[in-house]
C-alpha cells in the first residue's frame, strides 16, 4: 500500500503595511463618513425648516418694505417700495396706529407675565405634590394632562360656551349657585375679557409645566431629602434649597418656552373672541392680524411682525445670556 505525501507549502511572507501608508486614507474616509452622517440625517429637517419657516419669514420681511394694500396685493411682487415708512408708522406712538400697537404690546406683556407665572406655579406645585406615593396618583397624573392633550380649538370653543352670559356654566355657578354679583357678568367683552383669556391660557398651558417639572424631579436623588430631614430642614427649606435649586436648569428652559408660546399665541384669543378682540384682551398677535386682514394694510402688518420678531430675539438673547452667566457663577 503506497502512501502519497502531499508537499507542504512553504511559509508565506506577509508584507506589513507601514503605518501611514495605506490605512490612513481608509481611516480618513471612515472618519469623514462618521462626521458627515449626522449632517446628512439633518438635511431633510433643515430643508423642511427652510421651506416652512425661513422662506415665509424672508418674504414677510420683504413685504414690510412695500406698500401692500387691497389695491396692490394682487401683484405684490410689483408693489412700490416704501423703505422704512411702514416701520415709522408702526412705532409712531403719537399717531393712532402706533398708540394702538403700544397698548396691545403692554397688554400682551402683562398677560404673558401673569400666564407664565401661574402656569409655572401650578405646574411646579402639582409636580411636587405628586412626587409622594399614594393611592390614585396615576389617575391624577392622567387627569392633569388632559388639557394639554385636548385639541386647542375644541378646548377653547368649549370655554367660549362656558363664558356665555346667559346660559354659560361660569355665570351659572358664580351667580345662580353662589350668588356672586347682582347680575351675570359679561366675560367675553369689556374688562373681564382679559381675565377670561388668562383663565383659558393658564388652563391650557400649566399641564406642560407640570409634565416638564415632573420629569426634572425624577433626577433628584431621594437621599438628599433624607439627609436634609436628618439635619432638621423643614419642608419649605427642602423645596427651596433642594427642589428649586436642582430644577434651575429645567425651569430656565421651561420659562423661556412658555414665554415664547404665550407671547405669540394667536389661536386662543382668535377662537375665544373671533376676529375682533376686546380692547382689554387685544394681544399683539391678534392685533397684527387685524391690522393686516381687517384694514388690508399688509405692509404695515408685516412691519409689525418683524418688530415682534426682533423683540422676541432680543428678549431671548438677553435671557440666555443672563441664565448662562448665572449657571457659570453657580458652578464656580
């Protein structure tokens, strides 16, 4: 029996690639791919942002320098340029247009401060209260989020029916059941319209503050409260020095978002009062709408919108600058 011996192959010599010769381009391409991937993923969102927000904003800025009325709106691209005339008219506080805009601006500032303050206060109080474990806590959390989950138009229309003078639920409870006032109050006209708008705004906005603060409270260790209690700190001291101090970054973002939403709110006053809001509840967003679509002076309305944009950008920049300095000084 003969055996066949298969010759073994000799040792293979593998040429080692010197560092920096062939692997560097491959590594660089992989690194570039990893760096460019996030920007490629952001491109659809940036394109939609450009289409939905930036492009109309640029068109509105261009319209603010034109004489756009009911006679020239059909061919607004060929409307005559007026320069800064629309801006001069808007900020001329000795003229009726400027006086009305200034009064609407002051009303909006008062309304925004009151609404944001109450939303933050109610949201924080409810979130702190629901941190403790008790029976029915999950049900209360769900009920508190109902105003935030409801569609804005359906909720505000319901409130408009409740504020009716003759057959509204508010007057039925206050006047008929509790006997407050000599006669049913007018809520959607006159001075009471400001308070009606504030009630609807707070009811609609405080669940967002509650949800945000409740999420921030989850990051506070319970050991801090236990240690503070052992050191003799009371409930209010724990809330002040632990809860509010730990929630400072969350509250900074929350207050800014609530401010921008409330100051720009158009849906709530428009649905509650219609196209013409009472003087006491004449928010600047609805005032700009009336100046544009009721008087057919789109150039002046666009100038007012640009001024509102500049004001919000200024407030946001100053707010971020102050809060960032406060964070740095707190870290030090």
